[in-house]
C-alpha cells in the first residue's frame, strides 16, 4: 500500500503547484487496497471546465459524505483461480498480462427476454487489470457460468488511462469482450472510451491542498446476448457514461470522482483518507525492543534516524534522540525501574535492570 507521511501532507497544505503528470506508480498496484467513500454531490461546478492553473475547493459545502466506504482489494495474480491465470497471468501474452485482479459485479444478462427459461447460473466475477508504463488497462473478466470458469479477454483491452496522463491528452480506444456461454451462446460488450485531460491545478480537499489533474472518461458501450438455440440476437445499448476524476500523485484513487449517466450525476466518490490511514497503521510491524529487561544497550525494530523517547512512570522523558541501528541506545545511566519506550507510532513497556 502506498504511504503518505503526515509531514508531507502538511507540506502539501502550504504549497501551490505547477503542472503535474500521473504515471504508473501513482495508480493501483498488486497488494493495494483502494478506499473510496460514497458521497452526494451538491455542488454546481461546470464539469466541462478546462484550462491551466485552476483551483477547486471540496468540502462540506459541495459534498455530503454518506458514511459508507467502498473497499477494493487489488489481489495478486498468484491468488486468482488457476483457469484465469492462463488467460491473464502469462508473461508470453503481454497484451493481457495483468498486475492484479479484483472482485467485480455480475453482468446483468437479459435472460428474462428469452421465449423459454434457460437454467444459467452466474457466480464469482473478477476483473483483471494491467499497470505498465504506457497504460493502465482493464484486460478482461472472469466469470463462473453454470459451474464452469469462463474468461473474457479483451480484444482489444479497455485502456482506462494512456500513460503518462498529462494536460492536453485526448485519446480514444475501442474495447471488445466476449463470453462463451455453455448451452446458450455468447455475451459480448463493445465499447469506445475517450480519455481527456481537461485541466490541471490545485484542489483544496477538506482543508489540504493537492496538485491535481482533471481527467474526463467518456464511455459508450453496447451489449449483445446471442442465443444459439433460439436464433436470437438481443442487443441492449447502455446510456453514455462519463467519469470526471481529479487525480494527484501518490494516492492510488481519485481525490474526487463524479460519475454521470445519460447526462445526470449518478454517483460520487471521494478518497477516504481516514480508512487509508487506519489501514496503514495496522500494516505497520508491531514495535519490539530487546533485550527486555536490559541494563546497558537497548535495540528496537525501527529504522535508523527514527525519533525515540524513553518515559518514566510519571510521564517525564528521561532519554530521547534519533535511533542508530548499529549502536543501539545506551541506557546504563538510567535508574533501575519500569519505563515506556515510545516512537511517533507506538509505545511499549520496558524494564531497566
């Protein structure tokens, strides 16, 4: 999971920013967990606004947080079902070679339009993503259909972001996905995605300033269900979907994402910094000191240069400094007794003997 320290966050809050770009390292990687909070957009921005050195203010005046977080696990390909590793995990197929997979929603097939009931079951849907220097792409899907794992590799894949994302970029990509459905026929999706970087500038996001670029993704897609036994082609067009996303380096989801469907705002997501920070703390290794008890030298599993404090039972700091892994901490001068060893992130009890 990517880390952003408190010091960097404070520094960002005091700076104005020049033009930036978004590269592969700024986007989701295998092992990341993505945190986005659902919200209601109450602002009146011109979503089509474009230009250089713009400013956007996001806060309680234009966003109502709904208190529910959408969490997405970017799971390593080694943990994907074996059948899908063949489709999306082979380094010999660079077009579909994926960085990670996620659990996704089941496709909504119009089976109710068939003249007779067809016993088809859909389970365990996955999406596969590629993150490389020139693009971030959805390479395909996996779906268990009537008990059989079935892959739908993009031909071509859906390029979500051509990389690097820089101000003025305007690129259109086609994508095509096809499922073969046993005993029924096939289900295909054909889409066109246009990616535009409309603007760059500074976003004040609940009191902290970030350098951002504004990306517009316009998706037009059509689906077709082909039923061989009835000789039917059932097309169903999706309404035009547009995503407006404000991206910043170092955070793997948009600070703000406003989605529209058929011209109306349909959903809003914001970066859930609180959940991301809590998860970051939980991911930190547990603080350890040794030996404990000790009489002369004390060592800890913290990095050299980390700040430490030794506090007595009254709360008085009796020893502090920058930790040196090679030398440890000389505690010979301290009286025998009970103490607390502290870092900026954790506290542990220690005994001087």
